[in-house]
């Protein structure tokens, strides 16, 4: 059917093929799946990259490069202007930020950035601070405390470790 042949009589939507409604419909019995084989069974799916038993193309290519997704440390970002909602003289840590809805969960690492203005004296505890954020917090009479990062144990063995 060509585009100029579409009229209100013909309609632009083709009727759905009703399979499994008897042999007189032309799609009864095996319902157009053929006879036997895995693709004739219920629940059978075709693997999109299957190439008829030949080695798939992606297995011809070497594995190359490095992906940092697994190893990168990601920080939840909080701006100085968002700290304005806390009371004057309050201690603001990861738990308080989570309760205020500024970060999701207390297991995440937090970095405070210096976007915006701060007028209150706060004791801020976080994993990282930008230079401008640290200056703004200290400039208002507040304090900044960094949470010590736990270092992951390295797999490399040193000469000293081997000697012990």
C-alpha cells in the first residue's frame, strides 16, 4: 500500500493478525510459527546478536581500554547557599544533610561547593570542601571539618610485607 492509496475507506491502520482462531483463518494450528524447533515453543526468544552459529562479531574484537565506573569515587554535591536553611550555630553533618533532603542516604560522600552566599555561623562536617566554600564558611565564623576517608587495602605486596 502506497501513501497516496490511503483513504478514509481503506484506513491508515492495518487490522491486527488474529492468530490461533481456527484453520479457516489461515493462521490456525501452528499460528505462523512453523512446525517444531525452539522458536515454535512458548517463551522462545531470538538472541539479537545470534549469527546462525557463527562467532558473533563482538567476539572477534579485542577487549580494550579501561572503564573507571567501578572505581571512581562519587560525591553528593551541596552548595553553600543550601546550608542557609540550618539554624545559626548548628552542627551540619552528613546525617543532618540527609534529614533535610539535600542528599540521599547517609552512606554517600559529600562535597560542599561555594555557590551562593552564607550568613550563618555553622560547624560543617563533610568529606570534601571546595576552596571557595571553605572560605565562605570560615568567613562567617564557622568551622569546616573533613571526614577522614578510609583507604582501600591495596592488593600489591611490598618487600616489607613479604619479609614479615
